[in-house]
C-alpha cells in the first residue's frame, strides 16, 4: 500500500513539473524530473529555518506557607491564586474549597503565613469565606496590616468552622504580591 502511494505521489510530482509551453529563461530553472517510481518533494522551507528560541517561563511568586497544625512540620503550602511579579501577572477568581490546599487547626491556634522562600513581606490582608461559598461573596476580613519586612505574618485565632482562607502578601520590595488559599477546618 505504501509503495503504491509513493509511486502515485512520484507520478503526480513528475507530471506537475512538466511544462506544456515554451520555457522562459528569465525565471527560476526547474529541477530535472525524478526517475519513474522515485518520489520527490521540494524541501520544506520551515524545516531549513532554525527553530525559534523557546520563551522563558514567566516568573512566579514562591509558594505561600501556612504554619500551624498541618503537615509533618505543622505547615501547609497554599494554592496560588492571583499574583503580580516584576511586571508579570496572573489573575484568578476566588478559589473554592475543592481546588485548594487543606489544613486542620485547633480552636484558638494562632497561624502564621509567609512566602515559602521567606521573602520579606510588606502589606498583607486575610479573609475567610464559608466552605460552601464557591465565589467568595460571603468573605469577611480577618486581618490586615504592614509586616515591615518580616518573613511572616500572624493571624488571630480563626473561629470554629469550615472555611476558605485567602491571604494576600505584598513583597516588602514592592516587586509584586500573591494571594494564597487554604481550605481550613477549625475544630
């Protein structure tokens, strides 16, 4: 089957290269027709051009770490939402519980949040929404302030219940900010 297709392709190419009228010597010259049964093809110009350099990946903020009661060392990396960094940005809506990191806290536990690489923090804000709220319409602020270059912020104890916690951290050097999400069970 492949041999028939190759032969047919060769015949079509050869017949397409023949000229019925007089030849014009001012134009490009035609290649000699291929031997019968040998398929030919013009080189693909895209194949002779060098491949474009791959684009460098966009910078992305480091992970956000919530520390208290989860994971072997008491920390859980949050799910990154909207962020800006060095002129780049990514916008994300409120992230519902099914798509975010989970953590369980004891009632009365103070939690800390910071960038995973300990980048100094400037301004910050935190809000909670009920676990059932997939749009963040019920969210309410639970803290905000200026961290003055500290590598972490401390939240007041969260109320008992099931929540989505969103924390926005602004870099102290003003190069950008990031919002991180956790599904929090406070018992």
